């Protein structure tokens, strides 16, 4: 019996009809499996307004490869906007562009709802995919392959038995919680001190165009908090996300007005948002938390597995949450092909291979959280960025900047980190060599100068050392003043 014939007899239940779940339904349907996709919300294609997480996402190489594998890349990027770099806004409203890599490299700003609609419609075209909306998972019996859902009105419903249950139900995954009860799972979660709310910069009144440069991710870094903005192709607006500590949110609602806060820290953004819109939105919305989750294993024997945010929710500051989730599906599909759809081998190997990379990108995303709110304003960041880009131009097969590896390639995340550590060591040694050479050169020059000051006469060794130390002390003070 061929694998396709065998697959047609197997049923897979996917819990979660978001981005990763719907694309996974397409991957599995193409292989001939009978797929049931369960989503707790209504069908968003039939709703006028959808409430939930950010409406804008950053799509880069890994995510595009996942869409490309299912023939969906072109339709998605047609509805997106390329962003070639970060546009940094200082406190005075001045702007500075920092490119992500080469000037022709970009990530895409895409609309979450539009992307989800495209994926749902794509999955629905497969005759072996059934979409089930308004199904909230209550429990699973992994050994029996049975799932119990709550329907509207509180009615419980038992789904058809499935050979495999896949949890694509987000950071607070019900499937993951059930796997944790059935196996010894390592699990950790970390909340950053900041919460977020979303604001909006509308298009210009006169010609309905973008109010800022549209081909950038705009950042207002303020060290302990920040504001970011992504362009929205749907209506030429910008979606802004404000990251503030929960304590600061509370103080703004009680003591210090939000308008005054924006006047002080984001004056140019306030002008574009508008006072009335800022006040109405800020005091209507409740700040939401940002969580980073690591766990292992991702599977329970050959009966259940988690993908996407359910397995590795991360803070959004590297723009890799969506891309990592879609790459999960590429890795999963490759393992299915490698092991001839043997689920026992596929699921075990998926945990072994993918968890290493997922834990790594979680850490990188947390690192970028600190970099975006303060690091991008430092001269050391700018120098390293220019040096990386120069060496990449000079040695393209040897020296690849970290951001380029993560966003513009499919080099495994843990290898990206290892390569960056090697690059840091190379630069550190180069600095020491250059610094040592400079030290010797300066020492020789100072010694020569001292001899000249002594009218060419002999200098006692202790006097020479004393004057050398005095000279270097003055040099260090001078450097400190100019730093």
C-alpha cells in the first residue's frame, strides 16, 4: 500500500484555525490525510470586525518559504508592503534609516486577518479538509484519539476519532496543557515587564496617502519603553504598538495624562495620531501582556504534537513568531517525507530537531527586545552594523550578519547563534591586535617625544616610565571626555 493510500485512511485533527493551523491543514491535505480543523472563534471571513492580537505581522524568508511550498506566497506578498529597514525617531522628531541588510533586502508587513482569510480559503478548497468553527476544546483522550468540544450554548460535542491530534492553538495552548498532564514536559514561561496597546496613524487628509515613509518599520526607542509602527496596505494607515511597563500604564491613567506623556516622548507621533484619537484609544483599551514560552517535548508518543506558538511563543521583537511557525511546517513536512509518514518517528524527531532551534530564537527575540528599545540609539550598534555589512560585502560566503541569517535565510537558528559567537570572537581578537599595535606605536611616539623634550639628553628608566604613565593617563582622560 502506498503512503498516499494509507494516508487517506488516516484522520488528523488540528486544534486552532489561526495562521499555522490553517497552513498545516493544507500541507497534510496535499499528502492525502483526512483533516478536521477546529477553531474556537467564528469564521473571520464572515465577521465585520475581528478583535484580538496585532493586525500587522512581519513576514520574512522562512515564512515565505512555507507559503511558497503551498503556492500561496505570491498572493500574500501582493497584499503586503516591503520594509527595507528601521526608521529611528529621536525625541526631537528627527529620523534616521538603518537598513536591515543590503538595500534590496526587505521584510513584508502583512495584514493578519487578510493572511488568515487567504489560508482558510486555501484549506477549504481541499475536499479532504473539513472546517469546524465555534469549537472550543475541553479535553482530549490521546490514546483513543477523541476530543471533546464546547459548542455555542455550552453543549459538549465529541469529535470523530483521529489518528493524530495537532495543537496549533497559540501561546496558551489547551493541547499543550493536556500533553503536560500526560508526559514529563520541561516548561518555562517569562513575561516581560511591558504590556502593549495598539494605536493608529490614519492616512493623510488631503490625498489619502501614508503619513510617514511607508517602506520602513518605524521605531521610537526610549530605553525603558518604545513605540513601533508598521504600514498597513489595506487603508494606507500605520498600526502602532506602544510598549510600556504596567506600572507606567497605571500612572498614566491616574496621575500623568497620556497626551502630556506623548508630548514629552513622542511629539511627532502625537501630531500624526491626533489627540482625540490617542485619548479615546488609550483609555478604552487594556494593555495586554507579552509572554515567551519554551517547552520540550512537543509530542506525546505518536498521538499528539504542538506547533507554532503552542510550542514556542516568543516576544515579537525579532519578527520571527509567524516565520518560525511556518518553518515548523516545512520541517514537519520534510520529516514526513524522510520517514515515509511514520508518525512515531516523525514526532520524536520533530521534537529533537526543532526544540533546539525554537529555544534559540526565543532567546534571540528577547535579546532584540532590549536592542530595539535602546541599543539602536548607541554608536556601538551603528558601528557594528556598518562593519557587519562591509564584511558581508567583502566576504559574502564567510561573514553573514546575524539579522541577515535569521531573516533572509533558512540557516537553522542555533547555527545562526553559533556563527555570531564565532564572529564576535574574531572581532574581539582583531580589536586586541589592533589595540596592541596602536599601544606600541603610541608608546614609541611618546618615548621619542620625551627624549626630544629632554633636549636629546639621557633619561633615567624610572623617569621614562613615570612620564609614559603620565602621558597615558592624560590620553585616557581625553578619550573619556570624547566618548
